[in-house]
């Protein structure tokens, strides 16, 4: 049994990382959108120029750590990208930086559900 731990521990760690970066539920997101959150799209500038929502501000994931001062830590933050992967990483960066209310929207296309 002990020799299998070398395989089980990495699988559990990967599973936890994937679970922790999942998109927020529609109910949780609606509660945040009722409070007028900051919407941050972490896609590249080129992706954002190609298609975007008017309420979203573009701060590419690779620039997020350097541009935290552009965001208000006292207001909720909803993060989006193309698929939810980069926004999941952005949630971790923002929480580590002291933003208490951060949610992963997943795809930026979901914005039209909450912000017509």
C-alpha cells in the first residue's frame, strides 16, 4: 500500500487544484453582481480587443500582480477569461493579495447572463 502513495498523492493534489479553481455557482455570482462588482477579464489584450463585454476591464493574467492597485480591495471582484482556467489562477493571485471577495466567472461569455 505504501508504494502506491507515490501515485495517489499527486493525483489528490491535482484534483484539489482543479476543484479549487472551479467557476462560482450562478447563485453566488448573482449575489455578487447585485453588489456591483469589479469585472476583470484576464485574457490577452488581443483576445479582449477581438470580443469583450463593455463592463469588463482588461488586465491580462501576466500583468495582474503588477496592476493590483487598479482594483478596489473593498469591492467584490469577478474574474473571467476564455474558458475559466486563467481566471481560476487570477482568483488565487487576488486572494493572496488580500482581496476577500473574488469569484471565478469562467468564460467571459457568461457575463451577458448577469449583465445584459
